C-alpha cells in the first residue's frame, strides 16, 4: 500500500529552520555594521546613505537566496523570513555605525 501523502510534501526540521534564521540574521547584522561603517567612511549623507542600505539589503537577500540555491522553502519558513528578517533593527545598527564611521573620518575636515 502506497503512502497517501503526496511526494511534494517534505518533512520540516523546525530546529534546522530556526538555526538557518539565526544564521541569516547574523549575516544581516554583520553586513549592516560593516556597510554602515563603509557608508560613513565614504562620506554618504542623507538619502544616499539610506539608498546604500537598501542596495546592501538587496545584495544580502540575493546572496542568501543564492546560498539556498533559490529553494528558500527548504531552509526558511517563507520568503518574508529571507527578505525582511529584522529589517528595522538592522537599519538601526547600520545608522549607528554609519554615524560612527562618518564622525571618525569627516567631522574634523
């Protein structure tokens, strides 16, 4: 007797998905920190710094999808976890290091 469960359904390992989310979040935080510091050193101000963060977020999203071989449903709960994560708290880290980098290099010019 064959199984009544269709083959497209796979077992999900919740612990592994949580670890994947934590790893992706750690990547986002580190990229926000280094990206913010780089934006400050480059002297970006105003909207150019915010656009830089948007581009950085898209690049991070693309690399996480690339690492998951564009099959994010195997590794994450949904596209929202991959795309957004903790976007606002990462932005706050970005702004903090953006201002630090800017202050260290450009304040006394």
